[in-house]
């Protein structure tokens, strides 16, 4: 699920419950019994990034939990500002005004988003392309107005989109600058911005001294160590259509999980279903119904990976995903004129994810 970037800063503490060891029917000797944990479970929910933002963590006190939650929200507020497409004055929205061959300083957050976007463009062989902002906007408008975009406008947008004309460089003061050679620089980093923000929020929670936490931004999820006396955080992978039972449950620790598909965002235009997943190589929405769930070490890669593999389709995804910094893939697709979705999963047990 891709969610827009905006923030409401209020925090409501929902619950704080003692975490007790699970019951066990098997008898134990005194040497086998672990000391009771002092950690308690704390939860909070707020509105952020266009959806519910849920955070769960285990701490020894309400004060410790409150500090961690507030640090995470403060991090989200600061780091989301440069990436916010819905604020005209945001840093990413100022890029189109950049003159050609004129370096402009950019924030570390935006520089990370752009550099990772460039890497994912290579890993996906062009199926993840943040330079396709104009193409995405044309199809977003088409779904809203229920009218197909002008084919000539699509072709012009595709021709203006290229990474070859963009350069990131670190200057003498170790600040990042961006330069482009084309007539107009327009980027959409929404395909991985939520993941980037979740990574930063989890880092803020870790720096607060909390080692067991979960953050859920409308279905984009990152977790650290599991709850006490648990092997992992139990997370359900949804089916392809509304009302479907969960496809499966996964036990996740120190990783992130994101799904992308056309379950929620689509439009019927002239009797044809057009989803929101755009293949930037063709400039058109993918035609086959699909849902892909990706697990990765970092949320930024789970986020980008789900977007890229949804655009690629299951066959190309299987061929290319081994080079990507992801752990697991769960792929559902519905072939034309069939009623039952097909399912495939693959796992890469040893992944060396690039550091940020």
C-alpha cells in the first residue's frame, strides 16, 4: 500500500499491559525457568502519512515508552518535510525549478531517497523509476477523471525521464548537491519514502533504548527484536481480493514487510480496469491483477521492492530479484479469464543489503 506524505502530530497512548510469559503444558525444572520480564507493552495510534500510524513497543515504564514514541514522531516530522509532494514549498517539489547544469544543495534525507531510487532503477532494470513523476501524474489524473491520458503526452513524459542526466555529488563541506542536464528535473520518491521514514523512526526508537518495537504505517511495517518470550512478530499477508482470508502468517524479527497491488487503487475507464501500478518502461498501468509482498532488512527496500516487483510481473521478478536487497517474496497473480489466483514464493536466506 502506498500512502501519501502528511503528518498529524498528536499521540494517544492506547494501552500499557504487563507482558507475562506464555503458558506451557510441559513441566520444567527450576533451572529451566527464566526470570520474569519487567517489560510492559505500550501502544499508540495517530494519523500520519495519509493513514493510521500504529506503534507498539516493550519498555520498563510509561516514561521510557513516551520518550521513544515522541522521538519517533519528532523524527517523522523532520524527515518527511523534504519529501512531501503535497506541500508546494517542499524540497522535492522545488526540483523542477532547478536550472540545468546548476548545482543545488539538497538535504541528506532527500539525497538518500534519490540515491536509493537510482539503485533500485538499476536492480529492477527500469521497473522502478522515480524520474517518471509526470507519467504517474498523468495516470493519476486519468483514474480521477475516468478519461485515458493523451498517448502523445505519455510519450513526451517518458522521453523526459532519465537518470543519465542527474548527478549527485558531495561538496567540500560534505553537503550533497544535485545537478541535471535536461530541460526539467521532476522526481517522485513516493515509491520508497514511507520505507525510508520507517527506517529512521525505528532508529530513533532504538536510540531511545528500546529494542523491541513495531511500526505500522497503513500496512508498511518494520519491526526490531520480537516481544519477550516470542520468536517474532506475527504478521498476516493479505489475499488478492477483499474478503479473502489471510494468505499466510509470517514471524518477522529485525526486518520490514510491505505489500503492493491493485486491490484498493484502480478505476474503470470505458469498461477496462486500470490499476495504479505503472510500468515506467511502457508508461502504462500493468494489466494483470497482482499483489506482491516483500520482506527485507530495511523498510526502504521492502517498500521499493514491492513496487518494483509489482511492475515487473512474477516471471521477471523471479529472474531479477536475486540481485535485490530483499529476503522473501510472496507473489499472487490472477491470469486473464481465470478465477483462482496463482501463488509463488521465493526466499533468499543470506542477503547483504547495502547500508544507508
